[in-house]
C-alpha cells in the first residue's frame, strides 16, 4: 500500500515535469474562468443590493475586489502569450492572483464581523487545491503562506478567543486541503496512467510493440514536414521473404515469433530516435533523419540480413527479407518517398529477394 502511494507520487511528479507547458496553459485557463466567474458574481451582488436596497458598508471593499479582478484580467490578456508556456512564470502570476484575492476576501470577512469564525479562507483554499496543478511541495508552501497571513489578520482584527478558534480552523484546513490535494493527485495519476496505456495501445502494433501503420505515417509526416532542401532523410521498407510458407509449414505461432524477432532486430540496428513501424502483416518500415556514414545503408541492410539468416524460431530458420530504400535530399513528402522506396522494394524482389535496392531519385 505504502509502496503504491510512493509510486503514484513519483508518477505524478513525472507527469508534471513532462507536461509543464500543458499544465501551465491549463492553470492560466483556470485563472481566466475564476476572473470571469468572480466578476459576474460581483455584478450580481451589486444588482441585487441595488434592487433590494441593501446596504452593508462593504461596497468599497467589493469595489476594490472588482478593481483587482479588472487589473488581473488586463494583465492576463497582456501576459498570456508571453508566459503561458512556462510553468514557473504562470506560477508567479497564479499565486499573486489567488493570494491577493484570498487575502482580500479574508480581510473583508473579518471586517464585516470580527466576532465570526473564518469561512472564506477554508473554502478558498479547497477551491484552489481543486483547480490549480503544480508540484505538491510548491502548492503546500503557497497554502502555508496564505494561512499564515490570514492568521495574522485574525489576530489583529478579531477578539483573542475568536482568533484562537481561527488558528485551529486554519491549521485543520491546511491538513484537510493537503489530504484533498493528495487524493486529487493520486486520482489524476491513475487517470493519466490509464490514458497513457490507451494511447500506447492506439499507436503501437500489439504483436511487436512498434508503431502501427497509422501512427508510423503520422510520425513520419511530422518529422518530414519541417525539412528543407538539402536535409537528408532515408526511408526503408522491409518485406519478410516467404512469410506465408513460414505460417503454412510451422504454424501461425511460429510466424508471430518470427515477426517479433524481425522487430527486435530492427530496434537493435536502428537508433531510438529513428521511426520504426510495422505497417503490414510482414512489412516493416524505418525512417532515418539526418546524415549517415557513406556505407551506412549497405552495412545496415547486410547486418540485418545476417541476423535473420542465423536466427532460429522453433524449427524454422534461415530467414531473409527484401529491402527497398529511398534516400532523399529534396524535401519530398512521405507519400513521395514511399513510392520511391516501394519501387526499390519491387526491384529487390525481382532480383531474387534477400537483397536491398537503394534509389536516390
């Protein structure tokens, strides 16, 4: 149980660190929602007070809050393009906003009735806990700072017995908010893990663990889209020779194991940054970006052929593949490179299979 909790903490920390830009934008959008909601609430308050002729002597303070919201809304619109990609910058803006609003509301509550125990601060801390995402330690430090300031306000403006009750309330609020934050964090961590599992299944071939056809093509198009003329890209198409006879003679389980072997060989002989996918039953593709050593293609293809020849899966052995290669420096699209590589693959099969053909059209 304890190990699982610590594992979830680690997962959440990694989630935050790997998604800082996304979380920064989400936190900014949450601030925008709070600003609009609060401004609408203030408008409703003033209209209701005017309609029912209610005077509470708090109008100057509420006007101050509205002005604060207007200022933050102006700053939000000005700063969003500059800071929305940085969690550190968004954190400063968010804590300034939430802190000032919470402290102003806590002061308003105390000013209105010094004999009443604090209510706004606990509610505000819980709301911030629910809508603001950040590293656990940083969020806790912010909550502690707000709680300390509000305790000081209580001691200055409230009778001692009421202030003492507020201290207990604020301390309990902090611990309950921390507990709530942990629950939210753990739930988010589980949901994020589930999403990652679903995403992984949706983009990978279940048998080999490589990219499936759709995700491979999308990844290649993404890599090739920003390429300029002169930047090199190489597309390999591998076709497992006589794969049908492997299935017919040794069974589909052996055939599946042979495909897993092929995928393992490709992953071993290409760099982790290269795009490797299974795009058909017995067809694999690899995209390599950037310059390579002069004899890279011949050396790599020959080594892969050697690995297949000496491999053995059950009673099956002596595998081979046909390879078509498109080497391009003319900023061709994925579709154009695929046609060239496919033509090279056809030539390799016409040459008797178990070989590779390179085209540099």
